[in-house]
């Protein structure tokens, strides 16, 4: 079981997700952009995630888990397969852009 995230880690992940959403092709300096926008020191990326790639990977993992949970939430899902598909297609754009941390 993973330890709960610290406030600083959540801040880094939130900013990383926001910047990833803004970028069409992330540049090599994305880590510096993340820490600058978060108002933190770049050493914290190493402290919490060891590597820039780990931060980006974790941010994308959070994003994908959120998308999957929004898209496949059976609680409010219609029982008719065609309606399920329509519901899924309606949810897709909003799921991708609304990632809470």
C-alpha cells in the first residue's frame, strides 16, 4: 500500500498535470516549469520522485485512473448497452480535462 501523498507531492503532481494538459509536446524543461509554477525547489522532485520521469509517470497514472473511474462508473450507468455507450462518449471529454487531486 502506498503512503499518502504529502502536500508538496500533491502540489507537484497537480502542476505537472496542468502543464501536461497545456503542452502539445512536452519539452525537456518541463521539470523546471513544474517546480517554477509550483513555487518549489527542483530538489524536491528528486526527493519525492527520484527522477523527472517518475513524476511525469505518476502524474499520468493519476490522470488515467481518474479518467477510467469517471468513464466506467457503474453507479449512474444506464442498463441499456446503447445508452451505456452514449453515456461513455458523453463523459470522455469532461473526464480528460477535470482531474482533481
